[in-house]
């Protein structure tokens, strides 16, 4: 699940010189992401205030709202950035993989 702000952030991150990704490889990954991902366009209409919780970093709100709109878990390696409770289930990658394996 992604939204335009999430996709824009991924473009910026994947093209950072510190990642040492070939631009063609980064572009290929972005195109795959857009092709197979679910676009949560209405998530962009939800503000942090509408979510009703505080975020340490406002840049994480698009990830939460996309999961909220699409009614899916949010998978992250840093659970501390998201609310401990609420309408969105926050999973670590290991926990998500374990739930898929069931």
C-alpha cells in the first residue's frame, strides 16, 4: 500500500548517493512498486489531527494513513514511531512474516 507522499519519499530515498544504488535499479524498483502496490489515494485527505494521535515525526503520517484507509497492517522496523494502540495494527517485519506463514 502506498500513497503519493510515500512514493515521493521512496524516490528521494532510493536515489540518495549513500545507498549506492544504480539509478536504473532504483527506477526499476519504483516501477515495480507502482505496478504491484495498492494506491491509497484517499489517504492523502487525512491529516495527523484527523488520526487523533501524536507522531514523533510528521513524515510518518502518510504510512499510517495509507494503512488506515486500506485497512491493512503497517509493517515497520521501528514501532516506536507509531501509536501503541489504535485502528492500525503495527507489525515488525518478523511478525508480519510469521502471520503470513500461518
